[in-house]
C-alpha cells in the first residue's frame, strides 16, 4: 500500500526485444497494437513521478523507486513491461540498498554491478535464471558483430556473441587497451557511448570492428571477434572521435605531461589517404557540424577572441569574431551557429567569415536534434513556459512557424511529425497531446496528456512512436500510454 508520504517513480530504461504489436510494414497505415487509438500500458500508482532514463521499442525495462520522505530512503525494483501492456514481469526484488544498475544493451536486458562492473543477463519473461555476460565493464557497451563488446577494468575488450545464451561465454578480443580517465557507464541504455568522453573504444561504421586506443600507443581497428588489428594512427593517441563521415577521425596525441608527445593539437585524419589536417584547438570534445570543426581562439580582450572553422576534408578555414559552436550545416557556404554559453543563433558565411542574423527568433531558443530536412527552435518570451515553435528548412526556403503554445517537452521526429502538449495556460501541466504531420495536418492524439517522449529520439534507430503520461480528469489517476505515429 502506497501512502501519501511516499513518492513512487517509474523510469523506463530500455528496449528488450521485438513483439508482434509494433508498427505494420505493409500498405495500411501503421497501427498501435492492432488498433488506431493510443494504448494504455500501465497504471501509475497515486503520488507518482515519472521520468525517462533511456529508450524503448517493443518491450520496456523499467525501474521503480519508492521514496520514504521521512528518512529519504528508497526502495528500488526492476521490471519488464510489454509494449502493448499485456504483462509486467519482475526482474529483481525490491531493495533499499541497490547494488546494480538495470538497463539494456541492444535487445538484451542487463544488470551491471555498481562495485565491480560485472554484467549479467536478465530474462525478460522472468522464467530463466540470470547468467554472467562480462566479468567487468568500465565504459559503454558496444553492439558489434551481432553481439556485445565491453571494455574491462584490466584493459581487456570482451566480446559476447549472444548474451541470452547461457552456454556461451565472453571471449577476450584484445588486451592492453587504454582505459578512460573517468571510468563510467551510461545508465539505462548502456550503449549510449556519445554521453561519455572521447577516450573509449567505439564501434567502426561497418559494425564488425572496434576502434580502440592501445595504452601509450596507436589507434587501431580491431576485427571482432578474431582480434585482427589494423593501425589507423601510429600515436600515441589520447582521445579520438569519428566524424559524421567515418572516413575522417578527429584525434589528439599523448600525455599532457610529456612535451614531446604533441598532446594538444587536434587533427583530422583521412583514413583513405593517411594524411592529417590540423583543425586547431586543444580541447575535447570537439564541436563539429558535418565536415566543419570549430576551435576557439583566446585573447586578452574580447576583440582578440575568435572562432576558426576548419573543413576536415579540404583543410579550408574561416575565422570569425567571437566564440561560436556549429549547430547545423545549412548549405555549402552557410553554417548555423550558436554563441558559446549563450542562447540564440546566427549564420556564418563560410566564404567571407561574416556573422549575420539568423532567420530563427532571438533568444531564448531551444534547438532540437537536426535532421536532413531542417532544424527546429522554440521561442520563449520572458518567463513563459510555452511559445512559438519555428522550423528552418535546409532547402533554402524561409523559416516558418510549426505551432503555438508549445512547451520545451515537444518532439519532432525523423519523418517530420511534431508531437507536443497544447498548453493553453502556462500553468497547465496537462493538455491535449497534438500531432502535426510534415504536411501540416493537425490531430489530437489524446486529452489530458503530458511528458511526450519518442524512443531513441534523434538517433538513427529512432522509433516512430510516442509514449506519454495521461491523467484522468475525473479521478486524477495517471497512466502510461503508447501511440504509433503515421509514416
């Protein structure tokens, strides 16, 4: 029994595996669990809060916390929820002293020990016993070669071909790998490597190999699971990141304590020619938009400060006054940029270096993930919590307004569909959940909704569906819902 002195928090933390109730792939419009209407997945008990730690697809791993407000202790428990709400399966017993992080890596639910980093597989049906997957992991887990790879605390990269198969064990792929300066794992979705620093192994673009830095040595490409190595950069390499075009790698050298190691020059390596281009700067992570990389120039006064944008493929450079980071490539000659530590946007002419006004509104402005068709920005005036949502296309057409009364919890998908809560009053927590297609067709998905969320939003694996919380206007009861969006 949950009393009024408790807060119950459910957190969706990841995708488990596919079931048959997702979007259809034939000619008919996509449906949600076989119907045209949103589907309720689970009731959220009274006095609940709900937050999202990671993404989901056809099944969801969830964590529940019950917070005792008197002594601030919490009880944690993990569950699996079917995507059409058929069942809820307990993955762990309730505990006030959690010893594991629960989440997913690809289609596999895992529990990672907080102390030693050991990972074990969890059965989403709740019937099979758990079994070990990795002896330790100190970074994100990689989906590669059809299985999972993880960096262990001793510098060994381990590969498991199928974490759900108890008869298989993880095998070492390579040893002597450089360990990150700040070992940590992303919570919920254990594969979100983009949340970590640039000193970890990452999967190569073909999905069959990893790019790893050897300790005090080169950056190598390691084929999984054979361990075959190809040197990419002789090194020593201390940090690196693949650009949007994986032909190019941004990297810098060895220890900052060794002046002979050339530690602090960031370069772009062309993997086809083996040549480097200095892109300036000495800091990671590096801000980049497509092929353009920005580096900040320091000076004793504001007039001496500037930003140099370098094209990683051609070496072309342009300097502009002030500190800016690239947000989107509008064309071959224009970058959408944002001032460092400030809100707002501007446009840099890459042929002249002139910074001009942006067609998007003045700050404050919230930019969404950039898709190939354009970028969105939310205009909030004063202390307003909702405002006008703008869209700047990349085809040269002018910016336009997509919707009014939009809060900062809006989402726009890769298909161009906008989902938001239409809050008529700034004080409204709930309101009609509205969908606006690329063609401008407006549909109300459900009433009294809040917290819309698109699984894997902004990633290549983004799901064309939305989860949201609904409150019954009569009883005040809350529940979690799911709706598959039109293609």
